[in-house]
């Protein structure tokens, strides 16, 4: 069978990928190797925990997400070459020989490497998200065979806007100004100045992503370059397996805690649209947009850099409350073996959260930690709640406010694709069945994040029945306890 237009674009191509060992990166690598006859994937890999690049690549391919690839194309590894490097190092930590190899061979660049921690230090976020992008662009300028380069940003890079179009916005500070700050101030001084620096941006992640976009716009004008902005990337919808996700970032941290009953109250608004997208569809869109960039570059009449907002809101909006209600149905139907409490959530503002979290999180955590100490175990619950509360505060802006996104460019790419490409690289959000996605999302959290085997399901269901009874009893006791406290206070005030 003849290759499709997108498959033809990637056939025998050399693709340089940063962030290829991460959550989205694994799906990108798997998709290119399984659905195209790509020539070579050059993956930037840093040493981690004493493991060298080849060991880390072996570890990456041990993931269950590569089983389908191994079944369909067992001899894929010769098409993958690890390149030692690190986003935090000058010139990405590339050796001169690797640098020259990339310059001479690469046709396509997907720069998705970044730090995605909301509370990352401003210094680290600038190095990983901004300065690494400058190095990649400078490298791309020397590549004579380059057909396409895509910088992966986020739909929330301009979250100070209520409506986000597929265009560039003014950054909070320029690349040059950020460089000047890092050179003049020590890391400690930078940290003290963080809140003043980021201003209206809710965290260092979105702040640095906005700066990086302006850098791409300024430095990449002569390149076949584009910016790809995915919203909240969650588990797989269809391929290579349903429901796969391997980290707590995005919404999965919140929903994992909700699933186990660990989280009872959250700062959120159930009536906002939570713009989530399945990772496999986001990657298919990214692969297609890189192809589209090469076409646009050949027919480019404007200096404007293409921007693609890959979001769900315009075509298939999902309310946070709707998502959570369906999630709870399946969380109770397929409980986790690690469930501590009946899954339930109270929607709260900042003030209500501070009060309720004390009774629903802090007091139970203290009791459980005291019991742990009494049984000669290490107390862990209070520390876990501290991390969860910190995460809730940092993600609150995205759970309490909605954005209106435009995605005209993405829709044009979809409409312009060959019907065979639409089957192979499916990313039309209009066709997503959210109930089916949420069911697989629950099962995926259970299996891939919480590591519960299918064999534990029946025992988990029995445990859940007892927890439901205990939960109801405990809530009534808590209500009676609080009622008695207020009653005594009231009587004491009246007696005065």
C-alpha cells in the first residue's frame, strides 16, 4: 500500500526529539516508529540516577506502552539513537561530534523537552524552558536539510488572556531581559523576586513558556518553524493502549487522590470547562502539524509563525463537574485496592477549603500518623497532605477559571488531511466520547499510576463496601462532635 502524505513526509527522515523519554515523548516515539517508516529518531537523553543514555533508552522501551510496537515492528530499535545531553547545560550538553551529526542529518525537530513543574524555581524554569529553546533554534539554523521544526508550548502560555487565539502575544519580559536577570542576580535573589517577576502569570511554567514563544517568534523567522500549544494532556484514548499515563502531572494527580478517597475537598469550580486532551490524539496532531509546517513554509507569503492551539473546548467542551461526576461513578464501580476513604469531593473557594481541609484532611492525617507511630511504622499521611495542599494551591487558577480558545489552524490541518491520514493520525476532538474516555481514565489510573493489578478488584470492592459504612458513621460522628463544640460555646456565651 502506498504511504499517505504524512507517512511520505516522515519516510526515511531523521527526527531530533527533546523530551522523548517523558510522558508525551514516549507516545511520540512510539507513534513515529509504529505508524511511519521514519529513518532515525535522535533522542536527547540525560543521565539520571547514575544510568547512562543507553540504559535509559532500554528502560524507556521496557514500558508497557511499547508492547504494540514490539509486536508489529520488533526490529525497531536500530531506528533509535540516543544523544547524550541535558536541557539545563550550556549548548544542551552536546558533544561536538553529536552536534555535527545532528546538523548534517536532521530533517525534522520536535522540541518538547521542558520542566513542567508549576513550582519550579525561576532560575531552573528559565534554563530548561527558555535557554534550551534558544540553543535548539541556533542548532536548527545550521541544518541544511531541515524541513520542519515544532516548538511544543502550552495552551496556557498566555493565560493572562481570557481568549487565546492562534497567534503570538507580548511576553512579560524578553529573552534578553531574562538573560540579564540571571547574570545579575543569584538564584536566591531570583527566588525572592519571583512573585514580582511573574506578575499576572500563576506560575513559573506558564511564565517561561510565554517568553520562549516570543523567542521562537524573534529568532525562528527564517526557519520552517511553528508553535504547538496543547492544553491539559491526559491519558491515551485509543492507542497504543487505552488509559495509559505514567505520572501525576496535569489532572491525574487530583483524580488519583480523589480515586483513593485521599482528597475530600478541593479549590475548584464545577462549572468551568476543563480543557483536557488525550495524549495519543495530541501526538497525532503534533505529527500532522509538523508535516503542515513544511507545506506552509514552501508556500509562505507572510513572516508570521504558525501557531496551533490543540484544545477540546471549541468542539467538545467538558465541564469540570461533569468530568468529576462521571469519574466518581467509575471510581466507585472499580475501586482501588489502595482506597482509604469513600471517593467524594466538596467544591470550595480558598476560604472554605482552608476550613474544611482542616477537618477532612489534617485531623484524619494526624490520627493515622499517631496510629502509625504507635505500631512502629513511619508516619507518612501528614507529609502527603502537605504536598497535595501545595499542589491544590498551585493548580487552583486552572480549576476555578475557564478560557476561550480558538483552534482554527488545527481544524484546517484536519480538514486538509487525506482520509487515510485521518484514520492513522486521528485527532478530531469532536469525535471523542467523554464517557468512554473517563472510564478508561479511571481504569488507567488504577492500573498504571496506582499499580493495582486486575486480580485485586474483587477484594477492593469488598473493602469499599466496609469503607462506605465506616465513612457514613464517621461523618455523622464528626457532625455530632462539631455540633457539640458549637453548642458548648453558645451556652458559655449565653451564661456570660
